[in-house]
C-alpha cells in the first residue's frame, strides 16, 4: 500500500509528481515524493544496499542510517528540499534528493537557483535505468521550483553514477576537487537531452512489449477442467500453435489431485509452480481479477493479458475498476494488455505464441498487427489468412488501459521481424506522441492505420482517454504529415498491407497496365487516373494470350525505364468450345513469378476475375513464409465435448464472455471460432533517400492479387504517396534563417505577458484589432490597418488618411467576411462614392452602431485565402490553409500541418488543397506569389511555436497577388498554454 502523505508545513504534497515509468528492461515502477510515513521503507531499503554502494553515496563506511538521518531523508518541504523514491510492490528500490544551496554550498532558499543532488539505487536493481529515470523526474521538479543547476560530488571509482550524469544530455561541467569529481548540470532541456530521453523511452517501451510477446513461460489463470470457456480455449490455442516455452494451467478450483490439464501441469495458484512465470493470461470473472493480479505480482510475473471483461465498457463503476487494475499491476512492475482483450500472437519460430482466442495461429510473416477491437482483429486475421499474408506479431488490446498503439509502434520500430505495421485504432490517448512515433517508424517501414469512431466525438466504451476536439479531416492530414498511410476500411488496410509487405516501393507514379481483357485494362486505367497516378495506355494481350505471353509482357514492362509499377489484369481463357477455362491459375502464377524473379525494384499487382487457382497460387508465392505443419505435442489432449456454457456478444459482436471456473460466470466475450484538373507545381523535391539495404528489400515473387481493379490501384496509390514521403523525409526540411532577422521574439513575449496580466482570466482574452496587429508585427506579419467609421464624416476622414481607393466593410460578427450579403463595398475611388456606399450600406443592413463599419485601403487584386493556427490540447499546435469562402467553409477544402512547419511543409501545405490550381494560373490567370505565402505560413508557425500562449490566430482574408500578399483581417486569442504531456520526463499515461 502507498502511504497516505502528510502535508508539509511549507507546501502541499505534490501528487502531480507521481508517475509510472517503464524501466530499461521493460518492467514498470512508480516514482513518487518521499513522505514522513516512509521511515520504515527507507530503513528497509538501506539495509538491502551493499556496503560499496553506501560508500559511494556517503564517501565513508555508513552501515546504517541514524534516526536523525531517517528524519532528514523523510521530511521535505517540497520546495528547497525534495526527495523522490522509485517503488515496486510498495517498497523502495531507489531514491534521489536535492537540497537547494547558495553559491558557497550552504543550505538556501529562493532565489538561489542551484541544488545539490544525490542518488542511491539498490544493487539488485542497478542497470535497469532507475537512476536515469530519477534524474529526469528530479530535474523536472527542480525546474518547477526555480532551480536551474544541479551540483553533485561523485567518487572517481563510481563509474556508473558518472555515466548517468554524462549520458543525460544536459550541458555540464566537470572538475576534480579534493579527491572527488565535481559535476554541474544545467537543467534547461537541450535537443540532446530530449533525444536521450526519447531514446530511452523507445527502448524501454519496446522492451516491455517484447517481454509480453516472447515469454519463456505462460500461465493461463482460469483454465477450466471442462472444455469450453475462455481460459480453456486460450490454453488449447497456445498448445496448438506449438508454443516453445513452458505452459501451465492455473485455477483455484482445481482438485488437489489434478496434476495435468491438456497435457500441461495444473496448479491451484502460481505459488505452486517451481519456475519463474513470465506471462499470465487472466480469464476469470472481473471480481476475481485483483486476487489473480496480486498472485502474479507476488511471484514475479512480468506481464499480463487480461481477457476478462466487465470493466470500462460497462460504465463508471467499470472504469474505476479498470483504473484500479492498472494501478495494482503497475505497483508490481507489470504491464497489461487489456482488459477485455482478444489476446496476443507471436509467430517467431523460436516462440510460436498464440495466447489469444483466435482458433488458428496465422502463418509466420512480416506484418505486425495491432487492434483495439477483438471483432476487427478476427476480421483482419481472417482477411490476411485468405490472402496468404503471414504475421510477425498480433496484439488485440481491448480497452487498451495500459499497452497501446504507441507502445506497439515503439516495438515495431526496432523489431527485425516486422516490415509493415498495421493498426486499427479507435482512440488516440496521446496524439502528439503518436505522430512523433509514427513519423520515426514510417521513415524505416510503412505504418498503415484505420481510425474507427471518427465522427462520434466521443471515445468508444472502455477507452478512458482524453477526447480530442480536432476534426477527423485534420487528424488525417496530420497522419499524412507523419508518413502514416491512413485508409478508411479494414479491407483497404489488408490490401495495402500485403502490397507493402511483399513488393518494393515504387519510385514514382507511372504505371504500366497489361492483360488479356481490354475492358478490365480500361477500368484499371480509369482507376489510376482517379487516384492521381499516371498510367500508360493499357497493353491488350487479347484473350488468346498464353501464360508465356503474360510472362514476356511483364518482363518487358519491368525492364522499361518509363514506368514505376505494373498492374497485370487477367480473366479466364475461353476454350474452343466457348466455355471459360479456369484451371490454369497455377500456370499463370508460375509465369508471373518467373518474370519478377530477376529481382526488379518495381512493384507488381494482379487484378483477376474468377481464374481458378490463381489467387491461391499467387498467395503461396507472395506469402512471407511457406505454410508449416502444425506441430503436435503430447501436451495437447484430444477434443472433448463442449459444455453448456454460453457466450453473448459485445458491442462488436462479442461481449458476453465466459470464463473457465467451476460455476457459470459472465466475463464478457465469446471465443472466435478521367483526366484530372491541372495540378500545381510540386513542392520542392528532396534528394533521393538512401535506398534500403538489400536485406531490407522484399524478396521478389510475392505478388498480391486483387478481385477488383479499384482495390489494387488504391493500394498502389498509397504505396506511391508513402514512397514519395519517405524520399522527402530522408532529408528534413528547414526554417530559413532569414526569418530570424525580422522576428522580435522577446518583444512579442513582453506584449503577451502584458496582455494576459491586464486581464487575468484562465479562459484567456481576445485581442483587439490594433493589439493583434502589433503582436503579429513582431513576427513580420503585417496586417493592413483599418479605421473605424461610425458615421459618413468619419469614413471620409479615414479614407483621407489611408488614401483612395478604399473599401468600406462591416465588422459585425454576423456580417464579417460576407461580401455576398452586401457587407463589403470595394474600389471606392473618391468621397462621393464613399458617401453613397455608406448610405446604401446602412439603408440595406442597419444602423452604424449595429454594423460597426470600418474603412481600409484597397489591396492589390489576387486570390483570397485564409490562414489559421490553433492549439488542440491533445494534438498540439496546428497550422491550416485554404481558399477563403466556399472552398474552405462549404467544401472543407482545408489543409493542415503540425507546428513547427518547415519550408517543405509550407510548400506542401498550399499545394495539398483541391483548389490549389487557382494559385498557379488556372484558366490562364496569372500565378500568385506562393513564395510570399509560404513565408507567411512559416512566420505564423514560428509565432505559435515560440509562444504557446497564442492559442488561436486567424488571418482572413489574405489576398495573394502576383507580387506579394496582403493580410486584411486578423484575430488573435491569448490564454495560459495548455499543459504539454510530451516534453516532461517520460511517464506512462494514467487514465
């Protein structure tokens, strides 16, 4: 049990410092402030530390802590004196403390900004990254309390501690004084320290998933004596897959005389098992799960797969039960897949793990699959199996209370057995982290995502994660920016996955089409145009074409330097009697396989219509592993009669799961028995990315087959776009240095601070027009001035100041930017025209006090656009661009990028809207100054990135002329910045 903290007389207990972290070996631990109730824990911890470690800590033999020491190390004010502990199972395994000091090294209070820091880690836990995690967290605490530097004295022989400081990435200074190494660390985060932190996070989280997927031993808790039920099914599937480790059946209801179940040892509890159990699959009713988790934690289990249901999917009470499950498991250092999970699979030959409800383990392959839905997981496993695609790993996370898609990306990034990562997601707990991880993973292997629950505005039942208000179209754009292949359906996911797993990436959009059906070739040609590809005219081999003709034509196309990919279309041959011959599929597959056997770097896909045996033959050729015989083991018992236990369905077809106990229970889920419009010039191309090493290239001959042209073309189009992104990502964009010369970051910060101080409101405040213009001007963004015109004489005076011609506009909210309603009068060249316009405006729309008219000098003619930036608490700062009016407001033709944007991002942003041709000389019009527009986007990105208090900016309209641009309107909102969950020390989310 965690202690109930006392409040310090100086400062309240800082519970926001508590955090769960993943250590280097993949286990979890809890970091929290030390309290006055921790005296016994501290003494017990110190007794387990070796004499050598004590010597390194105190520079002298120090066998035990005195009462004075214990009091000092457990009493903190959480400001000038702070202590943190790392706990597992409620017991200390490491501690760190700082004491604020002055420039002479004496105890001090603020404004002193230096502190002395010291660590102590139990010897049994050294090497797990405990000290590194503590340093991250104590540094964050110190910065929060106004401390800018740490000082530490380390004995020269204490190499481990010196390495912790040296490898942290902070700016540091070292000197040798009085027989010890004196270290000073500047605590301001640097690019290096952030990179170190994220690198450690990646390795730790990847290792935590790897421990779950490759256990040396598995216990199925809840495996019943009679067949049927979830636990017994998982045990059967585990054994049928030929699991290479040790398996155990555990059920507290077993008779004492029961020695084996399905050929594996049977036990009433984990304590009866003589060896270490690495993974436990828990399949008992929800109210029995805490007891099972405690049993696992007390006996050193490393991870849990909880298939039991009855948690957050059942409402508020279930959500609290789910939170308690996560807290309990993490307190023992265990990670959880689930609850309400379908299970996990690892097809590696040295593991062969099927700890899931899938009755048949998929073939070994190169695709990793993560899903948040058991029903979708079943569909994907079935679809991939039918298409001959093998898997490397599979995780169905259920309510994803702990292990999530982000963890799977961390694992997939470094898993040598995974070439493509497929994810079905219903919620994004941490969108900022997801896009960061996805970008890094996509740089080396494809990431294909289907996002469910896109339009509901809420999370699916069971997913207790923050809800992002960001529109789905924006989510899609941000995924594309990160290199994610976003598709709409699981069918499209399978289509793209098998192409990417078995074929090389295309070097461009040029597609050769060949086949024995002119009609099918034309359908393919049209589909290519619709997807933005550049197809060559189809080559019709005629219905008399033989498999050898296909082979020769395909070989010729692969050798042709003017195409980047080939689509083969095939229909059945017609025999002499006029009937279709469908038995030559294997012959055709062999011919196509021969054509690609030379190792061409071009992808090939086949579209076929009812050719018997072709799909199967191509699937065998394209499979990432030959079908293997399922091993039979002595441990697998023969099938037995099923019981009368029933299972109802959950929200996706599987909610009423049964468990293997000696009485009927309800845990929740059943077992699974034309020419396009002119395109704008491309954004500046990046140099070609370094090609993958030969061993990374897909082996030739794996040809995916599709039953419809549209499906093959859509998969190929996704591969083309991904390949282009990857080539560009190899050489990142940059922010031009010339912007620095015209940006006053300090001046903008002073303005923001003054505005927020003048109106202290946690909801923030909207700046007035002049205030907004002044702030934007600090970043070189000029907004054309406007002058109020409360009456005709004021309008004339304003025009005299600004110079004719002028525009007269209303600024009332219901008429703003609505020229179609008569609220804008343009090109007023003299006083008479201005007075007439003023009279017409007020006669038509209302009194001046209602219209709030203003006068503004005319801008050069051009294209009206709108540029916006906003802060989403979950996703971060987003920059948006579109054409003003109907294109963006009615049709939603708006493009988005995460801030900060680079020069390449800005160029792509303005070219990615559907109406982009208007900017580049559509219908003979003069092209506008897109370079000026790109610079504006970069400046606005820099503003919101430098100052997170700027939570919303709208520049509307921005008139882009052939030379230059003019921002005619601006709206800026300031507010205290939302908390960032991606810049602090690494921690696991707690929902």
